[in-house]
C-alpha cells in the first residue's frame, strides 16, 4: 500500500498510532488535538523558522499534534490532512467548536465592541471562529475579538460560485505554500475558492486532479480546473483563466490560450488534465 508523505503522519520513526499495521515505524503515539490561534500559521518542512513553507493553517483550524521539537510541533492539519511543522506558540490545546467562518476576503477583530478599537488580524477567508457574544453588528469571537457581522457566515452556509471567490483574490501576491489573502500559490487559490463553497479540496495541484470529473477541453465552462505539471488554474468562462502564478508573481486573469503558449514555450508542456466540479 502506497502512502503520500504529504498526508501521512509519520516523522523520524514516530507514527500516528492509527497507522500501526499499515506503515512500519519504531514507535507509535496518539495525536493530541489542537487549534490554531494566530491569524495564519506557516506549516514548514522542518522544525526551523527558516525552513520551506509548504502550507498554511488559518485561525480556528484544527491541527493534530504528534511530536514537539525545538519550539515546533509536527502534526497534521485537520482540514486537508497536510502534515508538517508548525510553531507551538501558534496553537492551543483548548478546542472551541467553530460557529462561524470568515466569508469576506479579510476581516479584522477589534479589542472592544467598536470599529475604532485596536484591531488584530486580519483573518483571511475561511478562517474559523467561535461566537460568544453579539452586539451592534459585531460578533465577539473567542480568543480573537469583535468581528463585523457582515464579514462572517454561520458554519454550514456556503458560497455558490468558486470562480467568483477566486476573483476576489485578483492581484494578491504569489507566495509559495500560501493559502491566505496576503499571499497564496496556485493550488492554495483553488483550495480557498472551493472551501468557501463547501467543497473539500486537497492542498497540492496533483492531488486536486482527482476532483470532479473530466471536462471537455473544447467546451470549458466557469469554475472548470486546468492542470499542468505542478500548476493549476480556474476558468472564468470558456476562454479566460484565473491563477496564482510565478510569472506575474500575483493572481491574474489571462486568456487560457496565452497561458498555454507561455508554459509550453518554457518547456512546461500542454495541460495534462481538465476537471469539472
């Protein structure tokens, strides 16, 4: 049985005890649930603040801890199953069940119930919060502060148009491993757009190729996904693609034909998959 190392909770011979009998390891341990308490936390490839960022976890998302080392915790993101190292100070063992999620691109949390109060954040789209009070158009979110009611939706409510969600990120800078509004990569953009619409989505482009069903390349439609090796974008209609890309170092909208030509001319080949959600 083959296991993807990006989503298999094992490190240096220590594995999640749910993998016993499936993956050999020197020892097994139970995970300890935790929750992210920073607006955004980097998931790194090793327990080092300068290590490669391979993902991000957002405020309120769960993270299952397996091992702590040098101020970092190795574990697994609850939302998409990605594994890596997160700073221990970015999480808490106290778990609050989310009641709302950030449905705006960004939202600030104020220290008191006033938009003139000092603010923390911003929280990004899809961050999860737990409401403990409400007044005058503001919701008090546990461990973060007062957030404008218009920036939140209740858990269970979803948006309907993934392409529209992708478009609100237009101009956001490209950031390797990023998935929040301050910077994101190609698959991070797709994941954020789909999560906001209530659609489960893995982290990396090659993993996302399993989503939906094959789409006809001659008749692409809004929200269809187009894949190259190590890259993905989303169609806005039958002609235009939105994608976070290193060519522009930003989220941009371009004709699909132009993107295909540029990638092919640089040796990246033609698209390898078209998927319809």
